[in-house]
C-alpha cells in the first residue's frame, strides 16, 4: 500500500480527520521550503501538499498567484521542486507528499521522466489541476506504474456520471473543491458540503479531502465533520507573504496557524467520537 | 477465381482534406486543442457545446445572426484593390478584405455578435471577456449594450495604458473594465483572470472568448463565426475577378481573423496561405510573440498548442508593438495547419509593421490596425516576388484609430 493510502486509512480507522497543508515550493526562496514543510509536520500535518509554481495558475486566487510569482522569481522549477522533496526526505520518510500543479511544466519534462523522478524523490501522489480524465488516458496509468497515486478533483458542478468516472480512475484520495471559485476565496458553505461529500462517498471508498476556502480553525473543524481530510492553502501562504525574508518568523506563523486548525479538528473529532459511542 | 485486392480505405486522400472533420467531438485538431481546465469548468463547457450545436443547427438562430451581421455590423464588407500599394511592391496585385469597415472597427464583432446571441439564448445575464488591444472588449461591450447584458472586460494594465481610447469606449458602452495586474499585465493574464471569474460565476455568466483559443468548443465556435470573412471573400473574388487569389495573408495573434479568412480556402490547394506572427524586435532576439515560428507544443488556457515557453515549461514573456498580437499561444487549429503544411507561418517585426502602417496610410488612405499592418507588411514582401497578374488577398482585420498613441510613441512624439 502507498504511504498516502496507509496514512489516510489509519486515520480513518481511528476516526480522525487528516489535515493537509499546502504551500508553494520555492516561496519565498527554494532553500526555505523544506524547513517550512518540517515545521508544518511538527504542527500536526498528516499529509503535505506541495505546489509546483506556474506562470499562469488559472485555478488560483491572488494569494497563491503571488506565491507562484515569488517562487519563479527566485528561480524555482519543477526540477527544483523534486530536489526540495529529496531534501525533505532526508529527515522525514513518513509524511506523504502530494505535488499539485499545472500540466505544462510536467509536459515539458515529459510525463514518464517526471513520474520516475518524482517517485525517486519521495513523492507519493500527484494532482494536475488542468488535466482531465478525458484528455489523458495515459496520465493515470503512467503515474500508477511509477508507484504514484493520481489524486483527482471533483467540483460542485461535476455530475453523478462524471463523479463515477473520476472515482474509477483516481487513487490516494479525492479532492473535492468546496465551491465554485478559485483558491483563497472565502465562501465556504458547510451545509451543502455534507450532501456533496455524500454524493462522492456513494461512488468510492477513497478518502474525500475538501479544500478551497478553509481559512480559520472553525472552517477546518466544520469541514472535518463531513470530510476525511481538510486542505488548507491560502491561509498559510498568506503567512509566508506577510513575513517576507524572516524565515524564523514565517515558520512560527505557519506553526501557529496550522496547530490552531489541528486543535479545532481534534476537538471536533473527539466530540464526534463521543457522540458515536454514546 | 481471383481473390479481389483488399479495398484501400481512402486511397490517396491528401491529408489536407482532413480539415473538414476537424475538430473531433472532443475538440482536437490532430494532437492540438482539447479541453484542459480545472474540473469546475467541465460541466459549463459541456453545456456550452450542446447549446452551440443546437443553435447552429437552428435556422432561426442562423437567420438572426445573418440579420445582425447585415444590419448592425454592416456586412458584407468589400474587397478593395490597393493599386498604389501593389505598384509600390512591384509584383502581384494586393487586395484588402475590409474588416476595418465593420461596426466597431475590426473583425472581432463577427464573433461577439454570435456568442452574445448564444448567451441570450442560454439565458445568461452577465457577459465577461478578455481583451488585449481592446477591440474584442469594445466589440463585446457593444453587443452587451445592445442586448441589455451586464458586461465585465478584463484587460492587462499595460494594455490599458497602450489602448486608453478603447478603455474609454468600453466604459461609455456601460462595461466595467477590470485592470489585471498579474504576470505580464497583458492579454494572457487578462485571459487567466476571465477564466477565474468564470469559475466563480458559472451559473449566470457567459464567457465570450475573443479568439480561436481556449478550451473546446471555443476554437471551433469562434472559427465558425469568423469564417464569414473567408466565405464572402471567396465569393467576391469569383464574382469580381472570376478567379481565386494566389495567396491569402492574415496576421495571427490568437488567430481568429486568420482562421476566419483561411478556413473557406483550405480546400483550394492552389491558394497559398500565410499567417503572420508578431516578430517584435526580431525572432532571434527572443523579444517577440511568434509561438508558431519559435515555440513548442504545450498546454495553456485550456488547449494544447504551440506556446512560447522556457525549458521548464513556464510561459515566456512576449513582446509586440501591437497589443492584439502580444500573446504567447495561438489557436490550436493553426498549430495543426502548420504541422500538416497547409498554411505557412512567417513573422514581421515591429519596425516592418510600423513602416507598413505609414505606407498604407500615406498611399492608400487606409490606416490599418497595427495588428493588420503585420499582414500588410508581409503581403508587400510576398507580392514583390510574384507576377503582376497574380493576386494577394490581405485580411485588413481592423482600423488603426485605436493605435494613435502607440504609433506616436514609436515615432518619439506624444499626442
Ligand atoms: C484588428 C485586430 N486584428 C487582429 C487581432 C488579433 O487577434 P486574432 O489573431 O484573433 O485575429 C486583433 C486583436 O485584438 C485586432 O484587434
């Protein structure tokens, strides 16, 4: 079983929700990222989502756009992201890593080369935002042949037939986009979320992560009530933007932000657990 | 008894005729095109494809479109023999297809009329668009005003500076112009921003893309709306001159005016087809906007096509004196026409385009848009290598009124 599947599976058995922080690799500089990743693990991350910067991140709001611009200005590339993962793995061989990005950099490197290098570096899963199941029948098999999970997006606009098709191809987990919009917008609607997650659960055993729009500990707790995993991105990336070159201050801010969410999720899990036992 | 020869499928059919079947149902032109978008947009794109298929097979919709093209846009636009320019070039006869005479001053309105009628038919109340030179933005604001639809146009802040008059025109027409400050602050970034807005407002919003790029069905749909240029030209050539042109020339930004005039000539194998990209400071300098001349296959804005990109797959900055050509990608059908060799893609530098602008203005009394001036410049070069009884048809895609600031700036003057 993959590192990703076993980590998420174990959490599910314990009745705990996974917390998945996102940051853009190379923001604000390539040598900062591995340190930030370790800090996030210490603050309670179960899985790390590492963004591959792209010049034209069309599904991202201004916060992550800014991160991409800073990272690219600092010389980050897909190859560089894989080096960061290798560096991180020297101290942490447990925490699963999912790369999230856009197709063109992967296309330029070549899918086969990318899959092989990513696996060697210690990547566990890959999510390519603008790669749909229809366009790339070969992407999922190539990733899986290399031992990588192919994480797929499902959106509020995705119909039941497509949900089934996507779930049949995906591995690792399903990433449900909580609302119609780009990353970092604040319009989480928890009431409709439960029904959407149920719609996906009806089609798959894979864990369902929910992302886009989780910015406060309350949001995180609300989402963890209905989903297997909570993804938080812009709220963390904003900390990196605000603290600029001061690495220690950034790490402290990342730790504070994430551990507040961790506590809120754990409390929610405990309450839910007690309610179930009662 | 002899065994019959196994029957050959399509014996000897030249590849070019495959254009009739393009794109396939999922929007592929050979290896190009398709639909590379975030999942949220897949359902709205399916909805759009279905609505467009239904509309184009509905005689009432097509009749309404034809009426608007005639009474509102002013079609058919004439073809014009640029005699003095031809004489100066010293070879073939240069003719212009006068898209500059359309309402709002460019070919862009052929497409916005079509898409706005479709938006209204789909019950959408809000229109968004991206714009570079501002011509597509103006053409969109115009049809939105006419149909009473809310309109938001995304425009790079660098382009807003270059095309200040068009910004004001859009505002007069009731559109909101939203400056885009990200990336290179030009057309590609405006398109990113429009896609982001669409994701957030898919229920009530129709995104009118201004060129033959974007995810399926846009490249095919915009081509179909622009193909009126080529259909008219072909008929007019036959009526006036009883023959087809030897060459057709058009500038290529995203490629909508070009595909519009090329498409109906693709089967006429004796007609040479030339798309002219923006050579900027010269393709060798790297400061240009010529993906077909100097780019590689990649994925941007929902389709696979030739792109200007670096070795890491990041999209490169572009440069052109003309905002409407300042785009790192190109419509996927052009990528395919290049690969199969049916169309030739060439480039013209800023300086050559500016010279052609001045020459055309001074000796024909026609001020071309800087985009169209690229086509004029190449036509002059090409005509010089041809015989006087041959014909070069140029798509005069728009008029240059919007470019007074850029032209003055290039001449070191200020208005
Ligand atoms: C007059 C004119 N011609 C050409 C273009 C380039 O677009 P396309 O290549 O889609 O025709 C523009 C774009 O703004 C334009 O305004």
